[in-house]
C-alpha cells in the first residue's frame, strides 16, 4: 500500500481545531488542487467562498444547526454549484442559456463534490483535517442571502479546514462485498454485508463514546431515509433557477 492510499484510507472528520492559522499560500494551493479535479465537459461549475468575518461565521453556525466548529476552524469555505459563469459565457457567444435543466444541475453538483474531495486530500496531505458541513442546507435561503448568491448558484455544503486538536478513530465503512459488484446489481449481497457492518459500527460507536452511543448503520438509515429530509430544498432550488426540467 503506497502513501497516497494510506492517506485516503485514514480520513476522519475533524471537529476540534488548534489556533494555528492556515496561511493564504496554503489555501491557494489547496484550492488549486480542487481545480485539478475532473470536471464534466470542462464546465468547472464550482465557486468557493471563503468566510473570514467572525460575525458571518457565527451566522453560519446558527444556519447549520449549531455546528460551532465553523467558527473555530482555521479556515472556512462554502462550496457552491455555479452555472452562472457558464451561462454568462454562453450569452457572450450569442447563445441563450437554457435554464433549469436537471442534467446541468447534476453536472454542477458532481463537479463541486469532486473539487472538494481533491481539497480534502490536499489538506490532509499537509497535516490538516477537514469537516464537511451539509447542515448549511438546513437554511439555504439565509445562507444564499448572506453570501449574495445570484441565480443559478446554490450552496452545496460548508467546508472546515484546520490543524487538528483531536485524533479520532477512522470510522469503519461498509464491506467491499456490499459495494463492489460484478457485472450486475446483486441484491443478495446486501443483507449479510449490512448485518456484519452493523455489528462492526456498533462496536466502534461504543468504543469512541465510552458506551454513550449504542447504534448501528441500519438504525441510522431508518432515521435518515425513513422520513422526509429537507423538503424545502426543492422549492429553494427552483427559486435559484434549478427547476429540474
């Protein structure tokens, strides 16, 4: 196993950061690494907004449901899916941007995820830690107003970067057999793999929390996908120009 694979397989979310500053040169290098990620049709549909103002960060803490590490991280960013830039380029060449296409929305959202994961790898290779903040989608309208996001741009998630002040265990993942299938989707592989994983991750939670958390993956999925999740997002996306035609 080479050093890159070791780095990838040692990822943890970091939620406690030291006071050490993340300097501008390092940030630029991390963002440039994000730009080097694959991008569909070279659309490059990611815009990253760095939030330095303490008051703005505190508002984002509130909008995310109280995730205080937004304020404490050495650097904090909001990653946005951005079709405005492509639309402007289209218009400048005498075209007319076709707004609201589902495929364009998928392209932009996938671009953001790929960009951000490259940033994660770059940051972790420099001894830093990161934490994605999907909680910004709890209040996407307020986030968009704070950041003055125009039409055809939406906030996908927040992104904390900093030097870790904790050393959590690596969270176990599903077994390879439940994820990697051959030739076709084989539902028979799901049950045994999930059962084994439930036992594994229950033991992980007990160990990490000193017995305070006793849960498994299947129980967490019941809580997540067994109910509506952020139903406001569809109306919000439509208001930003993502009408899903």
